[in-house]
């Protein structure tokens, strides 16, 4: 998805995703960065999950190349699928998950079979903080895979490296802000919270992102990132950095891969 001689450009969107009920009330943050010289992240959008799906689908029509990096697990560990008797196939795994009415029903069903929460190969490689079945993240896993990724793939969006047409101009991939910080030699701790030290840490991360990685943001966006005690705005901005290019192992065609 490189810049073309015409007006076609590449745009990276960082998405701090929410699988909680509040995600239906504009709990998702989106920061966008055109990959052109001197580009600046100058605003952060707030959308619900339906709005996010519509935004991604709309990007199919504007003639540009889009990469959407979303902070949510895109797949389940092979060990969990095997324990539950599900074929090691991403589409079949999503179909099975969609058979449960809610994320909690799904997790309860899995835990009736196995209480283990193995990490994916992607989690180990990218040093993500949590496994996809963890109590703090399972709602993100279910809603991302069932409500977002499956309909997007059916509509012609590439879900990397799992589904959808490989020649799509719109690619959705899994990202992780904590992994990006660790990869850059910085700590992923201490920036979420209401204390002055947390606020100072958010400011420090922005300075590192600018001086070390060349990320440019507007004063308005910087203010939101520093003031946001949950770190959601900052996470979205971090995800607009160029993703890490890696060799994707065979397991990733089912479990997913973290491009951070």
C-alpha cells in the first residue's frame, strides 16, 4: 500500500477498541495519520462499534489505501479450539463463537470445557499484556471477531492474515500499544490512571513518540492524550505508528498475528 503518483495515499488508523457495553456508546477512539511528509495526527474520533464498522466499510470507496490497526485479539489459541472440538480454521471459530448470544455466554461455555487460558503464539511474540480469553479482555475478543471482523471480511476488507481478499485496498490488522512501547525500548506501565505521575508518564510517552519515532500530533490531540486518564486516546495515537514487518508463522492463519 505505497503512495501512488496520483492522489492515492496510504492512511494508518489507530483504533482503541472496546468490547464493553460502553463500547456501544462511543467508547472507541480512532486516530488517523496520512503517510505523507510532515503529516500530523490532528483529531481523535469517538464511535461505537457500529460506527467503526461503517467507517471501515466507507474507506473501501474513497480511492485511498487504508490500514486499520485495532487493539483487540483477532483469534483464539489453537489449544482452546482443540479443547472445545472446533476445527483449526478461523472462519469456523468465528461461526462457533457467534452461536453464543453474548460474550459472557461464550466464555462460560468455554470454561465448562477447559479453564486454561493459553496465550497465542502472537501474544508471546509481541509480549501482549493479556491472553485473548482473559477475564479483562474476553469481551473485546468476542465482539471484535463476531461483530466487526466477520462482516468486514464478507464485505471485501482484508483481515490480515486471516480472511478477506488479499488485494483489498483496506486492511484491518491487530495492533497492541503496549507491544509498540516495549518494541521501542520504553515501558508500557504507569500511564493509565488519575495521579500526577500517570499524567506525567503520558506526556513522556508523547515526547518519546515524537523525538524517537517521528510522530507528529496537534496540540489539541496532545492535550486529550495527556488528560485522558484511561489512556484510550493515547493508545489510539500510538497505533498510528508504522507497524512492524515480520515473518508470519503458519499458526497465525488461525490465531491471528500482532503487527506491533
